C-alpha cells in the first residue's frame, strides 16, 4: 500500500502543475469549456485517488472544491477572479497537506485555514430553496447537497466491469461504487457468475462486476468522473434509460425480457422460445439455465426506474505511457556512458591491429552505440514548457503584491532540455522574473505617463542553437540605468576611472556578488543577492549570461545552456603528455601560433586572426607544466559571453565523444575544470570549463580592484 501512496503523490504533483496552468489560462479565457473541464477533472482525480489510497482528509476537502467547480462546469456560477483565487489557494493547501504527511489534518492553523477556504467556497454557491421552500445558504450548512437546486433528473443504467488485474494496480472498486451512490438514488447489484470454485480462485484476480441503476441530477459527466482514473482498466457502459418528464403518462416500464435483451444478457431467439411456455419469464429463464437469478434481480431493479436508453459520447483514449523512476533513468545513462567509453577503446585497439573484419565489427558496434546513446539521451529530454508554466503563478501573485499589471507570454515551450538542466534552472529563472517585475516593469500610472500600455509584459522564450538552448527573459519596462550602475561600481572600487566601458561590460557588473542599485530593501529585492544566485546557477550548468538593455524600452537577458550534462561532443587537445577536452559547442576554429607570432606581439597574449585581435590564455603556463612548448603551438578559438578567447595548447588531437565524469570530493572545487572523461586507452582527460577559465584570467588582471572591493563590502 505504501508503494501505491507514493504513486498517488507523484500523480498528484503532476496534477497540481496541470491544475495551476489550467486555472491561470482559464482566468484569461473564462468561457473555455475545455479548460473548465480540465480544472474539474484534476480536482476530481485528486479526490477519487485520495479516497482510494487512504488520504481521506484530502479527499473530503477536494470534494468541497469539486462541488463549486461542478457548478462552474454547469454554468450555474461564473468564472471570476475570486473563484480562481480560491481554487489556487485550495490547490496550495492540498499540496501542503500532502507534503507534510499522509494527508491527515495537522495543527490548528492548517485546520483553521482549511475551514476558511471551505467557508469562502460555499459562499460562492447560490442560496436556493429546499424542498420545503426554505431559503438555504450553503456557506452555513454542513451538508451542501440538500441545498442544491433540483435539476432535471435522469436515470442511468451502468455496468462496471473491472479488469481481472485491477487489484494488482492497488485499485479497490468499493470506494468507486460508494462514490456512485452519493450522486443520487442508486441501486447496485453485484454479479458473481464468473467467480470460480474455491480451488480455482486466484486471490489477486477480480472476478466480479456490478450493475447499477442511478437516478441523479448531476449529469452523465459526473458518473464518468467517478471512474475517470481507471477508465483504461475496465469496461464501463453508461446509458440513459429515462429522462425527467419523458414518461409522465406511463405507469409501466419495459418488460423484463426486453431489458435483458437490451443489456445483451439474452438473445431474441432464446426470449421467444421461453415466451412460448407462457410462464413468468423470470422463473422460466432461471429454470432454463439461460440467465442466473442475479441478472434477473438486476433487470428488475432497472424496471422499477422507468427509463429509456440514451448513449453518451465516447471518452477520448489517453496516450499510453509508462512512469519510470528518475534514478533508473540516470543509471541507464551511466551504463550507456560506460559503453561509449568501452566502444572508444574497442575502436582504438581494432585500428591498431589493422584487421579488416574486426574493423568492420567495430564500426557496426560504433553505429549501434551511437543510436543507443542518442535514444537514451532523448529519454532525459523534457520540454521546457513544464518550467515556463510554473512562472505564470509567480507573475500573477507578485504583480498583485507590487500593485502592477503584468502579463507573461511564452514562446518555444516545446524546446527540449536535459531534465537535470531543467531542474537546476528553476531558481535562476525565478530571480530573473522577480527582477523584471520589481525593477523593470513600471507602475501602471508611470507607464501611461510615458505612452506605454498600463499592462507590462514579461516574455520567456526558448530556442535551440546547435548543441545549446538559448533562453531569453524580456520585459518592456524602464531598462537598466547605465549611469547608476557605473557610479555604484566606481564607488565600490570594482572599476577604475581610467578607460571607457561598453554598455555590455557595465551591465555585466550587476552579476557581481552584493551588487545592487536599489535605494531601499524590500521583501522582493534590494540586498544584491539575486543576480549572484543567477550567475552561480548558470555557471554550474556550464552556461553563460548575456545582458542587453535600452533605457525606457526594456531589458533582455539571454541564457545560453548546453542541451545535456551527460555526454557531449568535445575537442581533444594535449599539453605535454596530458590530454584535455574542450566542449565542441564553444569552439569556433583552431589556428597556429609560431614563435615569430609571439615575438611580434612583444609579450602581450594576443593574436591577430583575420584582422581581429583575439586575447589568449596559455594553458601550459596556467596549469604550471614544465618543459618547453613546441615551435608551433595551436590556438583553440572559443566564444565566451559574446567575446572571442583563445586557449593555447601543444596539439589538437581531434573530435572526441566525451562522457562527463564528476570529479572526487578532493578535486570538486578546482576552478577551471568541469569534470573528466576516460579515453580509449584508459587514460583520463580533464574537461576544461571555458567560461570559468576566461573569467579567472580576467580577474587576475583586475585582482587589485577586487581585493579592495571585498574589503569595502566586508565593512
């Protein structure tokens, strides 16, 4: 049962995300029936599954929410901001209850908050008259259902036939039947014809099925909702056999034989044969062994209700999926990584032996390994829209707190990223969006004064760019104040007074820890830690940040992130006897560096590449290698934050499929190294963190200013 509870929690968290997204979209499109249905189904599934797996308190609370949402679905109440707010609040409350325990109410504060939400929800139910004509306000009644308006009542014939394996899924049919009886006047008859003798019973199999006759004003959708979460694991037929006022002048219903033929329990031929005997048909059928007594009883129950058949539309089949724990997926990726390494060793050994047949086999293994790698990596890829949708709630709540009108738009939600990257991307994006709303978007009155619409816009977009994904966060606010940033940096000693900085260089100063131009500290910002968190988060993902802003027009922040952090294409180089790997996605080209070239620059580490001056870092000196460098070295030209930076190595070996291995605890914090990979001969090559090396090299030149800034900050 514990496994099923864990499965319920996983399903619930997915439903919470879908529910929040649907509610926020519904606020913009209140007449969208599909969205209304999606919201109702999410709450109903949480209620039904919670009741089935022992989360009774959650099920009871969800039932209160469902009651109001059902009125919304039937258009008895309108979609309003108050209803959306309360449903979002209820969603958060259910999630909190699920996170702290198994769903039972804890503490007076949680109970009080729950009671307040229930009271507010019940107030949305219109006051109606009960059967005695007394005005009834649902907000003050413990039982809501007696106070609901008497809708058109229909009677339904229901046959619920669960699959034999239903128990192995942790599903208990009993709560479903109990929930069915709550919808109205209901009679349920269990059918046991398929139950074998005791010796042939499989204790894990379900042999029974149920016939039910239900008279309700809830409609056919309410009946389907009872079975919504096991619709793929049962045979379910629902037919309307009577509509209100359709048989006013009739006192009798269909004859017993007609009902059994309609249900498919009896053929016309058998019925005709029995009728010729001119006895009571029920007795005759049982005596003849054509129908058992329970089927007769079920048909008699239906006969009492006086209804006629009406078919309902089919429920759209859901896509077949399988849920796999993420640790199993990670283990599979690790195994594929090991296979890629072994395949590289096989290829190297085969070519050294120069055996044509072995080379052919090695090439086939290489092809299969490549396909396996690509397919396995695709399993880890998730659409970034799952992350984007979370921020609509953030924008809605934060803009309301700050008294601003902000709309969030998205683009490229189907762009896929490695699940590890997506998981670590949440915090940086939260800080960036909060900054856009707090610092960027102006108050509605200010926007109108400068000719802008009252409502500001925060736009999130994602697009593939080679082996990377570009995520842009744009706002149409006031933009960054270049002069304020520049003055603040001067005051703190982060820059010198000599030399002129470009706009890009000035904007990048906001990424320095503790840097803030806010005049006062608020609950949202002003402490200078937000952009520092963003930079650390993006650095940990081996990505980069680009900032562009125009005063009065808005700001665009572009995050460049690798598609995956598990297996990448790398460029293998060597210095002395050691090998290093550079991510191929940042490499633009490789050029030669001769001793004559070095002499012509008079000791300055710059190279002239096609008329452009490119600074470079000598990795032999950076990593303190002994010995002399070769007469002709190689410069690997890379792009870091929009700037070209070269890295001087002894030789370029070539492309290499790089399986990233994390370093041990002793070396984990070594700056400039992002991991390691195993080569075909079994040796280890370090993977260079190109952006970090470029940053460290630049900091070396600015160290006097940084040390002074650190002293000022500590004081």
